[in-house]
C-alpha cells in the first residue's frame, strides 16, 4: 500500500511540473503551503513598474491611435487570450487558432464593426470543426472549446471599449484617465489591504482581498481621476464629477479583479502566467481595465 501511495504522489508531482513547464504558470496547490516573501515581491513590482511605465506613458501620449494604439490593443488582447486558454489547458490545436481568431475579431470590432458578427461566426465555426475532426472523442469537448468562446467575449469583447474611448474627441485624456485610475485603484487596494486589511471581502473567490482593500481601491480610483483632470486640465469635468467617476472606476476595477480571480480559482492557478515579473501575467494587469473600460465609455457617452 505504501508503494502505491508513493507512486501516486510521484505522478501528481510529475503532472504539476509538466503543467508548469508547458503553460508557464504553477498550479494553485503549489502555493498553498508556501509562505510568500512580501517585501521581495513589493520591491520587484516597483522595479518593473519603474522600468516599464515611462515607455507606456510616452507611447500613449505621443503616438497616434492608428496604427499604434490599435496594434497595442491587439497585441495585449492576443496575449491575454493565450494566457486565458492556457490557464484552462485548452489543447494547442485549439488555442493557437483561437488566439489568432481572437486578434482578428478585435481588429474587426475596432475597424469594421459591421463585419463583427460574421467574423465571430466564421472563427468560432472553424474552431468547432477543428475540435470535431481532431478530437479523439466527444468527451471533454465543452471543457476544451468553452474557454475559447468565453475568452472571445470576456477579453476581445470588453477590450474593444478602450478603442471606442480612444476615438472620442478627448480620447487620449480618457485613456489616461482609465489607466491611471485603475492602476491607482489596484495600488490602493494592494497596500491598504496588505497593511490594514482585516475583514475578508470574498474569501471563496479571493482569500486575500478585504473590505479595507476595497475602500483603498475606491480612494485610489478617485485620486487617479482627479490627477488626470488636473494634469490634462479637463475643464468639462468638475471635481465632484471626477470623484464620482473615480468611485465607479475603483469599484469596477475591483469587480474585474474578482471576476478574473473566479476564473483562476476555477482553473486552479495563482496567476494567469509569469509574463511580468512580480505582477503575474498580462491578464492579471488587464483584469480591472476590462470591466472599468466599458463603464467609463458608457459614462462618457451617455452622462
């Protein structure tokens, strides 16, 4: 009996190593019994942010939306979809064409919205045919093709609202408002939640998030919107309006984080990938913006 138990443990460990090497992340259970070095993680986050942030700001401020911002959205969207599909162990024969079709759908959504439905039908139908004719058996077909369909809507469908924002008369200002408010909301949630958090917010989805961190997210969102109003001198936006939008940005950024956490816990992973040292994957940095972006667009258009 002992020999069988040892063999089972060896097989489990081998599977964990295989998943880590193949998809670029570690299963959640590898992290459950390991104490994280908080200070080291914070330092790494700061170093990466300090190196990357100036280039991101210059790229967004100086370069035109076509082709540069469009190319950035498509690149980020395809990377996030790859992470999402890999997170759910979608076979390469499906996730590689899924990422390509996802990028095409995002391009159509931005430049030729009238062709979006046709593009979605053709792309998804081809993926269904690939699963039908390349799968060994019908068993598991939904678990393989389902994440691809969800990824199209969740990532490409939500991300396109950032393009709609960028094409508004104050598009550059709105993009900076979105990114800055979400980044500061994330920072407020992280630091206040880390050092002051005591009351759990949603432990079944994200055990480390607290109500104190949620308040920090709203405060960070307000700070970000107010800063952008002042820096860009947006006269049409009052300070009261900036505070209200900031609260919305803080709440929606937090909801976006929780939605991605729901997917990650379902898939059994801690981060979407290890693409960004100290920060996780692209999807981990994008999650709040995916939800906050559409809400900001609705505010800009209809309020």
